[in-house]
């Protein structure tokens, strides 16, 4: 007997890796994301840190200071970043709200200028 759960699951062999996006294109990616999907989009992007708000144990990092869209990165390791740092970001695009998107969990790596 065959049973269906109502969604399709992508085989691991079909995995194409994270979506490379930017501060300019992440809003479009979030708008196109099908929120009924069982799989959140995995993303990577290069960004500049706007601000870091630490609330143990989570650091809320605001990215993309020159964009209208607010990009929020939730880091669970309380990073030592500061405003103006250039970072490589990877994580899951898990939510969008009026004027912004959330990457959670989010990981950042400081990039040397």
C-alpha cells in the first residue's frame, strides 16, 4: 500500500548547494520562496555588518547597511563582529517580514579587506 504525505522530498543526489545571493537580491529570493515548502532555502552572501546586538546566547547581527531591506542574521555563538566588518554569511532563509528577512541559523566568517 502506498501513502503520500502531501509534499515531495528532494533526493540528496539532487541537492545543488546553497543559493548564492547578495544584499541586493536576497529580498527577491525571499519573495519568491514558497513558504509552504518543507525545505528552507540555504543561502550564502557577502555582506557588511550594520550592527550587532548581543542577547546571550544569541547575537542578532544586522547586515547590508546600504539597503532598505533589513537583513537579520541570528547567530548562536555570539560572534565578535562589529559595525563595518565585511563577512561571508551562510545559513537558512527562514522568514521574511515587511521590510526585512531573517537568516536563522546564521554563520558569519570575517573577511580580510
